[in-house]
């Protein structure tokens, strides 16, 4: 099994400098780079299995978006927003020293990729959007917003794993060992020895602040961004997803980059890209 190298890159927000951690797989001189970016409460470790599959052919980069995992927390939580995340990724690409990258983004990571891919001169040459699009179901957003800001703490690791397994049930069927990894990747022990989630709970503030008016403006801006994307795009949807609706997914195949749509049965939001059938779908598209 190939091991990843842990690295960091220094980024800038309006309130100062912060470090974004990332894992790097494969040859550092390989010009074929894939950047994999996780969802709102997840971490770079989500892509370990996919990176193992890809690293013989690609240099695979998996960051912890600021505020999550091994990355710094922002001084001002008002900056936990997509523009900040996009700016951090531009800094990351500059660090890698390549002109083009492929992008695999799950949920929030897909929105970051979508915005970056829409810009003139974008480095993104191939895009995978995992269960996300310009229109996010408000009910699903409310469901996510309910739990991500709760300061839950557990004395026993097994209790914490059971909690992560419960809130992540839409990921679909996984074995006990897979659930343990999915849970422990996003858990940490605090100074009192209690188990808690490994991200800044203030990332929930931005979701709670979304009003219907803001949601409408964001939807229009995201559709405009999607329509500006020119690179080949693969859209993966969990067949039971409550975040990416069927009609939105179909519309994404008819406009903008006219994404190729693939649905994963018996999965909601979002496919974890940890099972071989899902890995093969992504790897096949990236290697075309």
C-alpha cells in the first residue's frame, strides 16, 4: 500500500494567514494532477482508497479545507465561505507548480471545484461533481445545518463512532471496518479526553445565516458559474440523494458543460467513493 506524504501550504484570509494541510500521493514530478476535495464536515482521508487507485497514474492531492482536520481554524468564522475556499485552492495549485489539474469534489468540494472551473483561465481541465449542483435542496441543507454546529462530546470512542454512523447513514451500506474509518477520520480527542468532531463548529454559522433571499441569489450565481464551465464534467448522484434532486441533475446534463450523469443505487448524500464500483467510475473518467 502506498503511503501519503503530509504537507501544508500557507494561505491568506482577510483576517490573516492560515495553513491548509494536504495529503500527497504518487510521484511529485508527475504533471498529471488530481485534486480531491471533501464535503462540509469531512476531511482529506475520505479519499484514501481513491488515491491508492489513482496514484500509479496521477499525482493525487487531498486537502483538508480550512477549519477541518489538520488545517488551521480561521480567526473570523465569517470567512468560512466558498470564495475563501476557492482562493485557498488557487494557492494550492500554485504550490503544486502545474498548469492544469483534474478535480474530484464531494458536496462542498464539488461547489468549490465548480466555481474554480467557471473562471477564465481556470486550471481545471476535467471535473467530477459528487452529488452536488447549482441548486441545493433547502430541506437537505437544513438537515445538515441541524447537526454540524452541535457541540457533541463522547467519553467512549465507540459512542462517537455510533453517532457518526447515525448521521452519515445516507452514505449507504458499509462494513463495520469501513464505518470505523469513516468515523475516526473525522473524530479527535479534546483536552479532557472526550471524543468530538474534528472541525471548527463555527463552519455551521454560514449555513444558519442562509435566508430564502440569499439562497435565491446563490442559486442564480451558481447556475451562472455552472454554465460557464467548458471542461468535460462527470456528475455522480446518489440515487436517494436529498441534496441533489433528479430534475437538477437532468438539467445539468442539458446546459453548461452538459455533464455525464451516473447514479449510484441505494445511496443518498453522498457516495463515499470508497467502494470499488464508485472508484472505477471516477478513475475511468479521469483516465479518458
